[in-house]
C-alpha cells in the first residue's frame, strides 16, 4: 500500500515536470516564416509607349544680313523651293555705291603698283652703268613697291568684301524645303540688327525627325538600327515602322531621359512638322542583368533595397531598379545570381532577423 502511494506521487511529479517542459517549449520563440525567391539573371524585355514629336529634318529662320528695303518676294507660305532658288531680293543703293568706290580704290592702287614696278625695272637697267644710279634710290623704290603691293592687296580684299555684302541682297534657299512662315512684303525696311522675327522660315519635310525622350533605364538597352513603330492621329491609326538613327548619348538631368531620333521618309507629304506621335518601343534586358519579383523591392523615402537571406538571417541590400514587367523588375546592387530574397518584403522586417523556411 505504501509502495503504491509513493508510485502515484512520483507519477504526479513526472507529469507536472513534463507539462512544464512542454509549456516552456511552446513559449520558446520560433523563426518567422516568409515567402522566398531566387535572384535570376537575364534581364527583362518589354514594350513601352511614349509620346513623341515629328520635326523638320532641317529648318532655318532667314534674317537679313544687311540693311535694306524689300524689293520683291518670290515665295509665300506653302511654297516648295529647290536648293539655291531665289526667295526674295532687297535693295540698298549705298551698298552698290560702296562696291563702286572699293573697286576704284583697288584699280588706283594697282596702277600705282604697276607704275612703280616699271620704274624699278628701268632703274635696274640703268644701274648697269657704273655711277648712273644711286643704290639708295633703288632701295627706296623697292620699299615703295612693297608698300604699294600691301595697299593693293588690302583694297582688293575690301572690294571683295563689299561684293559679298552686295550678294546678300539676293536671298536664296540653303536647301530644298517648304516656306512655313513669311513676315515681310515689298517696301518693308529690314535691318540686320533685328532678330525678333525672321523674314522667312524654311523647313525640309521630305524627311522628318521623330524625336522621343526615353527613360534612361530603357534607353541604355536601345541601339542604333533598332526597330520602333509609331502612330499619328492624322493617319487614323496607321502603323509606321522606323529604325533608330541617332542617340543623343546625353541624359536630361531633370527628367532622367535620353533623346533618340528616327528618320522618317515623307515624300508623299502626308506628315507635317510638329505632329504629335505615339511611339511603341520594344526593349531588351541586358544578358547579365539580375531581376527579382516586384514585391521583393522595398521603396522608402531614402532608398530602395531588398531583403536578402544569408546564413538564415535577413540582410538589407541597397539596389536601384531598371526595366520592369507586371511582376518582375531588374535590380542593380551587391547581389548575385542565386541569392535568396524575401518576396513579401516590408520595411518592418529588421536587419539580422532569423527567418524560417518557405511557406
């Protein structure tokens, strides 16, 4: 009987100890479990729609080079002109007079130079007779010839300058194009010092420039000869294909974008400079670019980062992002292919936290 009582007491004590041990085991903190993903390599390709504008391939505002009156205007808005075609003429009598005066001065100095050269040759012939000509006279005349030659060259240059200034009275087209603006009429006084409004505006539209500003993270993957397509509302949704011809290789620091240009043929004249266009760009990710699920990237007020799992603990790794799809995004930082990141990340997860296995 006594032995049975002792056995019961021991069993009760053992049960109490076991219960306390189970309770302590339950109270022991367990590692938090998060969904994890692997950092992949290969970059992301995608499609982006961007606003763009068609501009003239070449355009110039024509201002007067000299002061004068408009004598005649041979073009108007919408006139198509060939390279070198006469656009308008000015008249400035004082320029014509200046050309005549410059020519007369040149002719006079040239005559003086020729006379001195003839005189010098005669002195040289006479100096063959000993004592007939003083050496100082020959030296003096030679120096005068050099001075006359310099003066003659200067007057000739001045005459050519005046002729050039006179040629500016005839305004010609520097390239083939169409007149898009006209601001003068016959009889108007124009001044070379006035730059407020051009006399004429000339644009080349048989070929246009499609200019589009591409975000820098996408522009880096675009190369010359890459294909783009665009639409303009004037052509009722007609798809036009083009290739990238130029990249500015300069990032706008305000908008973080790089300008690219596509040359567009426009022989039929359906497109106009200044038209708005929607550009569709197909971009490719870098072969060695890393990407993670979008939900793995945490964006705070100060930085972007991912929560990488290393040795069972959370490590914050700063990153910058690139191209993105619906559920993935390219990342740049101290990561490697195969690294493990938390996909359901948030800024409340502390650095160094121990985590469990995948849910």
